[in-house]
C-alpha cells in the first residue's frame, strides 16, 4: 500500500499543500497530481462532478498524493461511497455543531466506533487481510467550519471523538458574519475568527486546514500554524491564466 508523505510532513510540524479539483476529467487529475504538493481533493460540493467521474480521477492520480474528497453535504451514504472507492481524507461542509460532527464521524467508521457498512470494493484493492488496520491508519476526517453557528460551537466540534481536523471555509464564513469582502485575511476582525478556529484545533490536538487562494495569504496562514493550506482550485487557476494571456494578446494587437 502507498505511503503518504503528507503524514511525515504533519509529524514534522510542516504545512501541507492541498489542491482542489472540480473539472470532471481523469487527464486533468492525473496531470496535476504529478506537481509538487501533498494532498488532492476532489470537490463534490461545488462542481459538476459525479461519482463515476470521481472514480476515474482517483484511478488516474499519482498514488503518493493523499486522496481526499469534499462531500456535497453531511450525507452518510455519500461518505460511505467515497470511502469504499478509496478516498482517504474526507472534508464535510457546513458542520454547525457537535451533533453534526458526530454524525459525520459515525458515517465514516465501521462498528463499534461508527455506523459505516462494510463493502470496500475499490479501497481494498489489492485485496488484503490488513485492510481494516490500513483504513484506520489512513483516514482523516475534517469538519468544515463556515458559519456563525460553526464558529460559536467550534470548541465543542473540535472535541468530537474520531475527528481529525477542522477545515476553515473562509468564503461562507465571511458571508454569514456579514463581511462585504469575502475571505479577507488582511482584515484584523476577520483574523480574530480565524485564530479562534486555529486555537480550537490546537486545544484539542487536531489538524487545522484552510482555503486561501491568494499565495501570500496561504503562506502567512501556514506560518501561523495551519497544518494544510489550499491555494489552488484548478478551474479558477485555468480561467485566470487564460484571461491573463488573452488580455496580453489583445493589448499587443491594439498597440
């Protein structure tokens, strides 16, 4: 079974880099997965992906990259399907309280810890007697904090048994808190909320991750102590690159 370098990075206290994929294409996933980062998250929440496309992307990806998924919602059936397919890390959006976090964790663990049904049709390839042990060692579960309620209850959420980390969703959080500018990490008042989430993770000795598409923000948050930063959404990067290149060509044509 593959060894994931991201675990060594976390053990050493270093910040891992995660990439979000929204384009439903195995070639895109394969190509990007050979770049220099640690985890790759297939985004089922905000994108046109469906389950068969996710399978193809998982099959194509560089096996040293830690394979993650962001669920569309706190849905036990979807969590089970993704884990059966070989996903190792799971981000669950819109966790607002401890009960929701507990339901998420329960859906991802086999009894007696949780309620997940057994049927790892791809996760147990090649078939091996150590599957249950491998699974327990490899899984990482992140509760996404992105609402007023999630922020208010973040300490209780972070205390959830079996939860491995918090994942700050700064866009929805800033909207719910009434900020005009979304995910503004230069705003001291917003940063107080960011620190609250990071402190809760530290208190309960779990991981803390964050979405930060600006390179400077991502680096600063990593140096603050976030264990994983997500500076890349491949769709947004592609649009930005194409827009900038077209702009340069149009400018030159008009000179």
